[in-house]
C-alpha cells in the first residue's frame, strides 16, 4: 500500500476555490482525527494555511466583482456600485 505522505500536494494557486476548499476540509479532518504523526501534522498545517490563503484571496476577488445595483423609484436599474460601497 502506498504512503499518502509521499504524494506531493497540488499547488494551491492552480486549484479552483471549490477544489481548494475540499482539500482544506480533508486536511482539517485528518488533523482532527489525531492519527497523524507530528511531522506530517506540521506539513499538513502548512498546506492548510496555503489553501486557506487561496480561498480567502478567491473570495476577496469575487466580492470585488459583485456590484450593488442602484434602482430608481420605478424599480429600474440605474447603475451599480462596487461591493461594500455606501
């Protein structure tokens, strides 16, 4: 049987948000199980931190693209503002 720790993890920069989130969830489950040796736990934690950063960056980019629509009294869209603009 192959040792999973010898398999190189995927580069977080190449993963979609969904794939990065799934990989992060897998790491969290493994760490929470308590069955991972200390050295591997440290490596998994570092991988998880990179995945967390990737997910955070992707969410920030998505928020930046979301626009708040401005609607007039008749309900017609009159413009848009960047997400979070008041």
